């Protein structure tokens, strides 16, 4: 029996354009997303570097791009948050049938853009639906590393087989499954979080 539900944020609730960076970066000279840049992004997601340092290091990699252009491209992946999904999670929270948690790989620039896109009131409506609201850059851990799942389970006294984790990235759900957590790997564009009742 599922008693606890852990939700991802991007492409589960808020829509994303994950390919925008690959498209937009082609406009700049010597554009190449190297492993070092992936490591930089991962460091930013766990709060190991500041937003300012992140942008400065990207400017070294892409010297023809201004800091404003880099931030605009980086935040361009944040799209809309459909009202029907907010109403869905609010209703689920009001029913109190499950303990609800959010676990998201995100960074300081993206969460600021999310709040700007949603508006502070709507963002806080969403945040208040969850018992805990875990953002990777605040807890200094990221998916799919197993320590982040163990942390959420231990901190909240959750039994893995009674817990459902919902995420759109297969690597993330596979890692959770290895700890005994039930998972739903949402297929973006074909499935929607509001179909949750068919999964619990």
C-alpha cells in the first residue's frame, strides 16, 4: 500500500524545454558542451558554486555570449505550470490520504525563474502542498545519487516499499528502485501526473 509520494518538479508539474541549451548554444562560436561543462552544471545543482561563478565560468567557455544571454538561455528551459496540475496537487494535499514530498534537481537561477514564471502566490500555493520541499542546491545532493533517496527516507521515517517516487528521468527512477522504492517514470507528452490514481 502506498502511503508516501515523492514528486519530481520539472516535466512532472512545470513544463520544461530541456533541449533549448543545445539549440541556442549553436549560435555561438566554438560551441561545444564538454564533460567539464556537465560537471559545472552538476556542481551548480548541488549548490557547490554560486550563480555568479556559474555564469562567469560559462562566459569563459562561450566568450562571445554576454552574461545576460547566458542567463536567458539557461532559464529558457522553464516554461508554464498548468493550473490544472496545481489544482490536482492541492486537492491531493487536502485529502490527506498520503504524505507528499517534492524532490527536485534544480539550481538557484532556475528556481528564481520558476517563481517569476509562476508568480509568488502560485508558487507558495504549490510549495505548501508538500510536507517537505527538497531542492538539490539547498540540500547539496542530486538525483540519481542514492544518498539523496536515503536522506529523504531516513529524515521522514519512510518505508521504501510504501513510497512512490514519480520522475520523468529513467536514471532517477532506476536509482530509487534499487532502494526498494516504488516508481513511476512519467513519459512526457504521453502521461500526466493527474493520472496518479491509476498508479496507487
